[in-house]
């Protein structure tokens, strides 16, 4: 009798455990989490690396979100470099240093704008492969009538979305000139927000590295150039990167070095979200500590 009661007790406990397990799995998730990458800087531009979750404030569409975690990012980056140099090789030395600085921290893809944007090396953690391709960016036939840099940025962001890149970055290097891509600026900016890509731009300004060509279709060229100008200006602001215009080529190596230093000192912020509802658009990340500057995206990724 005692043995029967003991067996019945075991069976009852097992049944209750199974019911409890099913109940736990059937309860819908009450909230979600999301991550975003940001960079904190001193006024002199030096990265700040001693912040915690309590130092950050996150809002989505004006509503406060709880910051659950903030730490220096160790997730590997997926960096798409797009070189639009009119065959001059002007960015080569800076890129050698840039690739070396990110060695072990990123998978890098390299593309060159020769009319259209052509992929030279697909995403790889092998720095030697990337450097070999960079060394091929020496003096070569140019594209004096411009190219499709805008299309290159758009496609790089689409590729990163397709790859489900965990930490996507786009670095666009250009000597200016006419733009021949017809993709609208708002399409590119929306795509950058969808992929969560951070855009950095370095442009050599005030040079004759690519002479201005004779305009034969004023309306078309004006629209295309305005689209490119908007993306190169607004893209970095909206994605948490930055744009810099360099007059002298000697500034290219330090400029790329600053990008590498910022990427290596980025924070990953994890914050809470309510249950899935209407699409979110505006993201505002701020910092409580005074005297610091923050680079952060202003649009919610994955909209």
C-alpha cells in the first residue's frame, strides 16, 4: 500500500511539473530588448572607455527605455570600405593603417568605384587579403566623369542587411565629382536605418583630382548630385558616424586612424522595449556625464 501511494505521488509530481513547464513556455514574452552601438568622446576627441549603463539615457519616439547593459563592444565588425579615388591611389596609405588597426576586430570588404561599384574583396577577417587588394589601388585608369558612389553605399547597406551583420559599418572615401546614380537619397537613408549600418565619410575637397565635367543634362545631374550630397551629409549624422572633408592628402591617414580608434572604443547598449506594436522611428541616446560628446544613431534600426 505504501509503495502504491509513493508511486502515485511520483506520478502526480511529474504531471504537475510537466504542466508547469508547458505553462511557462506558453506565456507570451512581455517585452523585448534591442542593442545599439554608440561612441563617447572627450571634448578633445579622445574616446571614453569607463562608462556604465547608468550613464546613458535612451528614448524611442520620445519614450524612455530602460538601459539594461552598457559595455565596450567586443562583437566583430563587418566593415564595407568603398573607394572612389578617380584612379589616383590617394587613399592607399591611410587604408593600410586602417586595416592593420582593425586586425582581429573586423571582417572587411573592399570595393572600388569605377563607374559602378566593384567588389574587390568580399568580407573576410584575413587582413593580408585585404591589404593585397589595397596595394592594388595605386595609380590606374581614372573615372573623370564621376561614378555611382551613392549606389555603392546603398548596395553595401543592403548586403549588410542580407548578411544579418551584427555590427555593420560603411566607410566611404571619395575625391568628389559628378554622381550618376539615380537612387533617391531617402531610399539610401531608409536602407541605412533598416540595416543599422554606421556610415563614415572622408572626402578630399578643393582638389583637381577629379575635374568637373561639362553638364549636358542639368536637371538630372543636379538631382543626382543633391541626392549624393544629402546622403554624405545626413547619413553619418543619422547613423552615428561622421563626415570629414580633407583639403590636403596628408590628413587621410589621421582621419582613417580616428575612425578605427572610435570603432575600437564603441559601446554596445542593450535596452528594453515594450511588446511588439507600431513601428518605431526616432531614437535618442544621450549621456549624463557632462563635457562628453556622443555619436549615436538617430533612427531605430530594423524599421
